[in-house]
């Protein structure tokens, strides 16, 4: 049926016995999704009715003449007419017969890409907000952008026809009302098309008005089957009552922008009046793009169905859909997603519906969000409620574990955050656990937090990561940094809020332990980078063409946190500072801010501090906090966590003391199996910092801890195995092999491969990689190949095994969110030090 719709503009499908139920369903499909009124929906091309010939120039005749045995039953017409009236009342169907004239398809090849603009009279005031009276189609602003896949030299092709697999996605978004003050910075381009480019439409000539486009799915899985899949039709937009639609092609150009995209410039017609609403329709295709991660079934835990997810932070979503890809611009969005039966689709939206008969999901985000927070996931996912406004989504084999670890806890964290910072404004807080190919630990997409499933076995890390994403609901999602140069406004404030929530929920000692663990990693990073590193500034200068994702580092989180903590200490009372942050969120929610907005609000809220000129205190000036390189100017008092950190310090001192025999005997009396995860991780990090250790120390450590640590979670095991590798301790190499054979996540593979390749164990690394590469995502596989190729000679690189997919030879589209600056993958900065969460 859908193929006939695309080819002919209208169709009718009969079930085997000619009953009218199939007729009703198909007619309703045409009315709802093709924008056709009742009469045109019940027409078919004469050529189609006669079983052959061209549609071109053919007339139309009634269904009854074509197939009289399918006479509708009693009540059929009245039901459809009521449906038509309901759609018209919601502006989802045209009222004018002229709007619903059928297309006369053209047999010629697909015409060159164009941009079409549709203009309408301003709607009545009651309808001006938009989303409630508009169809659910996602859309860019008039001068929007979309990135090209690195594998495509000419960007995202507007007319590429996908093969009949489950991968390609088509999109034709609807434009929100544009802000005339906004241009399109940080944008990537795609080749857009006019309504004339849709299959089943006639290309407008000089004397013809361009036909109005038809609705489509904003993101569609191609239907499996033989032959190439046809691209979906273009979307249709509702007109205000009595408005006269007008479509015309627009001039546009795609210009080089950076190595991660292009800019799209659209020229609007001169006759367009100021403040007159209009829509720009772009048609584009996005397949292998940096934001879109396609997984074959074997890359999932259940190995049952294909999987796809998007990751937009920081500037990857420009490859997902045309957009102003900057956090300074926010808008609402709607999307229609078509997926095969049995594939669950989720998006970061406040509203969602599913029409099972059509396999169509509809989503709408009612609050304005920046482009990077639009997210989609689809796969073999099942839900389980864990609270009154929360549920987890996971593959069936993971769902019991995820449910047991988070049931009741998320509501506790949300309630604590609301007491501190005001009402939760996003409705639901759901969590989806993604396969190990997810490139970061967690992502704070509104209403739907993405978390890597690998973290499920590390309880304390899971708790901290989820609470951090909960905090982003206020700091980052509601109030967003306007520029990537001030990412600390989101991450530093979210980290502060996260620790206030953990203090309220789990006590100050646990919060201080986690803070000490993170600050320890910050100082480790500082030693490696040097105190004059420009990325250690809170206000990092982002040079033109530099990917903002390269700025993701611990300074953004921990130095930002230290500055926010310092501000809280200036007012003398954490509760008063909580009141300030609540007022700050209320003032700036759903907008984007710069650092000066935060600091001005702070001084206005505490006028006594402004009178004391706290912003200019010698050595602690606000300006110096923002622009000085090096460590934080002041760090928090963590003495409340000493009951948990003192044992760690004592054990580390024992293992580095002389004589070793006596120290080892004393150390063996301390039972670390009763420690918290963060205590053990902090102890192992200290040993890692001191590596290489004397061989006798490593032997004693292995004798005391190796078997015990091997039974602990992955966050503990990877640290012990890094000690094994950095000290070339061969007796425990079999544990390294077993760990790498069981892990498919970059957070647990890259650090080990980096360490293996910096010492004498590169041949061991190559051997393990050849045995495990088939279970790794192509992006991760390419990253490891780059690590292994270091030092192999010019042009040398480990080859992939025969039978690998062709994607492995394409340009690397791995997101660079975990790299610092332009460092090579073999940098000594371990991934575990920067892979916190987004």
C-alpha cells in the first residue's frame, strides 16, 4: 500500500474477500498521513484501475467503477466523514478542494535538489503557539544545517536512494516559527529538495505553482524486501482557515564550514513581509552519520534485533537533522518515526503516541531545547516502572537487573532535587540502558536519560551517574550554556547539584569520598597536561573550526564545581545558595545563558556580597576563576569524608613503605572487601599513579588482592588490570585477556589497549584484538586499530579480518567527545579519567 501511495499519490487496498474494513483502514491512512480529504482519498488513477500503463496525463475515476464488489457497508461513509471533520478541526487536513488535488506523477528521473518555501497568512492568536494545532513533524529553522557523513565527500545526499536494509533513515521536517534574530552558526548543510522532488509529484515549470508537499515520517526505517526502497513523500503543513497556500523553490548554497560539516544558506524571497509566518521544507537523507549509531543484533546483549541510537552532544546532531547546532538556539520539536513491527522507538520528548496498525510513533517536545538534546533510540526494548513518574527501558535480558537496582531510588533523587531547586518540569524521567557501543557513560536527554548498560554492575558509579543526569534536568537542560566555550555552566552546576542531592540522600561522608575520587583524577590530568594547558580554563577559547567535543574534560566538571562551591561558601550557608539556584533556574529556564548572567544574578541575589566586592578579592577574582589556567583557585573542605578516605591513604602508605614484608603483613589485615567501590577505586588509582612499582610489590599485591578484585565490578577490575599491564606482570595477563574478551565498551577496552601498546605487550594486544574484533562496534574497532598502529611503521595498521563489513574501511565517524584537544588515541591520559558523563 505504501509503495502505491508513494508512486501514485493515492491508492486503495482490498483484503482477500473484499470486505470494507481494509478499505476503511487504508482510506484513513491516506487521510491522516497523506493530507487527503475523503473524496480524493477514494480515487485511484485510471491506469492503476485498469492494471497497467502510465499515470501521466491519465484521469481519475471512482473506486466503485474500478472495483464494484467492494461496496462499503452501512455506516462506513459516516465514520470516515466524522474522521475527516476531526482531522480538519485540528488543521491536519486541508479544507479547500484545491489543496487536495491528486498528484500526477512524472516518469522522469529525480530532478535536481531544491528548497521550497511555503507561506501562509498569520494564524489567529489562539493558534499561534503552534504545536497543539500542528502535525507531528520535526523541522529545521529557515537557514538550518545538517552534517555530512565523513564517508560522503559531498555531504548528506538529498536524493540518495537507500538499499532495502533496516538502516537508512529519511526525513522531511517541519519548521518551527523562526526567530529573525538568529542566524545559523555552527551549522552543517545537506542538499535540500523542493516539493517537486517528491516521487509522485510533477515538477513545477515556470508557469506552474509548486504543489504543496505531503506528510511523511521524520525518521523512517526502510521496509525490508527486494529492490531499492523509495524515499518517503514530503510533509504537509496545516494552513490557517481561509489561507491560500503557496509553495516555491528557494535558492540555496552549501558552503564549507569545518571538517565536521558544512553550512547551508537559504535565500528567502524579497516579497516576504516582516514578521510573516513561513515554513522552509528541506528534504534530506541521513544514514551513516556521526550522530547515528547502527548496531547489528550481535552488538546488543540479547543478539535478537538490530538497534539504533543517536548521540548529539556536542555538535553531532547536525548529521541527524538540519538545525541551528548551537546551544544558544532552543526550540520545540515534533517527530514521526516509522519502525518495523517489534521494534520499540523512544525519543527525548514530553509526549508520545503509537499507532500499531501503521507502525508509526509520534513524539512532541513541548519545551524548547537545544539541538543536541534531541535523541532517538530504537531496538528490542521493554519497560518496567520504577516509580510514579519513572520507568527503565532495557533489553529483556537486562531488565530485571536494571529494575532491581533503580526501583524507588530515582523518585527519591527527583524529590530531593525538587526540594532543593524547584519542581521537575519535564513530566517523566525515564532511563534507557544502551548496548556497550554507546560512546560515553550517560547523556542527559530530557525525559529519557541514556546510560550505558556496562555500568549496571558498578552500583555506586550507577548511582552517581544517574543523579548527575537528574541534576542536568535543571542545569543544562532547562538552563543551558549559550556557548560551548562555557560548558562548565552546565557541567559545573550539575556536578554541584548532584553532590547536594547525594548529601541529602546518602550523607556528607559519601559525597566527600566521591568528590575526593574525582578531584584526584583532576590532579592526575593536570600533571599530564601541565598547569598552563589552555583546556584547563573554564572559559576556553574555541578557535574557528575546532570541534567543541574536544573540550570535554574533567576541568569542565571539577574545576567548574569548585568555582560553584566557592560561590556557595561566600554566602555562608548552602541552603541560601540553594535558594539562589532555585531563583536562577526560575528566571532563566528554557533559555541559554553566559557566565555573566550567572554571576550578575548571584550578586543581585546577595547584595551584601556585592557591597563587599567579593568578585574582586585578591587571588580569587571571578575573572581569574574563569580565565586562569591551572588547578582550581580553591577546593572544598572534604574533612567530613575522612572516615572513608583515611583508610585508603593508610593502606596506600603501607604498600609504599619499607620494609616490604612488614608492610605487606600489616596491609593484609585490612579487609577491602567491605570497602565502598569508590574507596577501592581510589586506592587502585593511587597505585596506578605510582606505577611502575617494584616487581616484588606487584607480586605481593597480586597475592593479596588479585582473586578478590577479579570478583568485583568492572570499575575495580579494569584498574587492577591496568596495574598488571603497566608493570608487565605476566602471571596475571590471562585475566587481562578474559576481561577484553568479555567487554565491548570503549570505556573498558580503550584504557587497556592504550596501556598495552605503550609497553612491551603490543604483540599480546594484537593477538587479543584479532580474536575479539568481530564483537566490537566498527567505530571502536577503528579506534583500537589506530592505537595498535602506533609505532608499526608508515602506513602500517592492523587489518580487519576477512568478512568484516565495508563500513570498517570508511572514514572514522567515532564521536570525539572523550578526547582532549587534538591528542592521539595513545595519549597517556586514561579514558577513565575523562569519561564521566555528558
